[in-house]
C-alpha cells in the first residue's frame, strides 16, 4: 500500500486571492485535500521580502486569504493550514541551507531574476528577497513534503529546492525526499486584465474571488483585446486576446466558443459581445464562492482560532524535522 503524498502549498498574504490563483493552485488544493497529507502555508515572513515597510498590510491580509480558502472549498478540518512566522524552525532550517547554495546560483534563478525586474529592485535588491528560494526550500522540507503544486513559472524554485536536498544528502546523508512539482492541468497563470503576461495582486490587473458581480463586469468590459479590432466588421485576432484567454478556461461550451473565435477572426463580432459573454460566465462561476464567503464573514475569529491550533500541530512536525536535521549535522547536545 502506497503512503499518501505529503503536499506543501500556500500563498503570501499581500492581498485577496484572484481567479488566477484558483486556476493555478486553489482548485488543485481542494482536489488533493482528501487524497494527500496536505499542508497549506500562509507565507507572512516571505511576504515581508517586498513589504518590509508595510507589515500591517501583511497581517491584515492573513484573514482575507483564509476566507478565500474557505470560500473555494478548502476544508479547515482536513488540511493542515499554518502561519509561517509561528514556525521558527523554518528560519532555523533556512540558515543551514544558506550554506549549501551560492549567491551566484541564487542570482541565476529565473524566477528571482524575473521578479527583481518586475519590481524594479535592480542592485537595491535585499538579501532577504534574494534568498527567498532558500526559505521556500525550508518551507517545503520542514514538513517533509514531496509534492508541491506550482505554476510553470515557479518550476525553477522546485529545482533549487532539489539541488539543496541533493547537496544536504551528499554531505550529511539521506533525510529528505526529492520534491515533485505538480503543474495545473488547466494551463499556466491567467494574463492580467490589462493584457500583461501575469495577473498579480501588486499589478492592479486582477479579478478577485471576492469581487462583486458589478466589479467583475466593469473589469471585463475594460479588458485588453485586439488593439487593431476597431470596428465590429474588422477581422480580429484571437491569439494574445485576453478575453479569449479567459473564455478558453471558463467557457463551458467549447463548440460555441470555437464558432465565436471563427466569427471574430473573419469579422462581424464585436468586443462588447464577447466581453458580455465572459462577464456572465465569470459571475456564474464566482457566485457560489461569494455565497460561501458570506457564510464566514462574521466567523473570522473561528477561522483564526482553528489556524492557530493547526499551526501548533504543524510545529510539532517541524520540531521533529529539526531534531533529525541536527542529528545529521551532529548538533545534538
């Protein structure tokens, strides 16, 4: 009989979660929670890497993220949800891992390079931001996870984790399993509503799980489409068209969508028509999530109490892991 996979996943509490998160990982977490031993991390310490001057924002959004988890169907009685800053063993393990990776290797990490460019850090990037792949490796291995759901843009982070595990094994002996990435079957991250490559909380180009129907409609009607499609009669381009990127993921009628694409490319189908269709589809998708979020709106204290208890339980596992690590390092006294 095979043992359950141990899964580590999570989010930084820097804002409410958006539909890109749902496509990217939240749906997976709901599907995995009853077939795996799942740990969900609220990465508040990691959020400080680019919010160091605004820690109040990070703390305030912890409960918002928890409400989003509840609204999409994550079972707080089944998944092990924990707050990163309340597990000091993660930071302790990260310090050990820092001796197993070079600064140059961190600078070459494609995910880090992209995020440094996006945030405009340049040479002013902090050591904390540069080392966060090491901190992520500690997040994963502190619970001894062997499966991590990630978007394709996060694969370099898993590769870095496995390099650290391999180096640890070579020097100190086997302790951690190699980590397997689990990329969403429904595709990569959604583009932002402005047509940018990535939807992001910090980019003001997202549709949030908690957005009202009116807000969703307004955002969709302002979505980036084909800049050369000026009139209904003009032929339009589907590739790179943000509205069609969303319809590909959320429209339940594939045959009808294929006909709309053909009509749009020939000319005779306006952007307003396809935007209205998308608005209706997204609001239909989000309405059950909104209703479930409303259920817990006045029970925030229950959510937090539950997560604090869950965090205490996870810390026991973290302490066990550090005991094993220190045994490997001959640091038990």
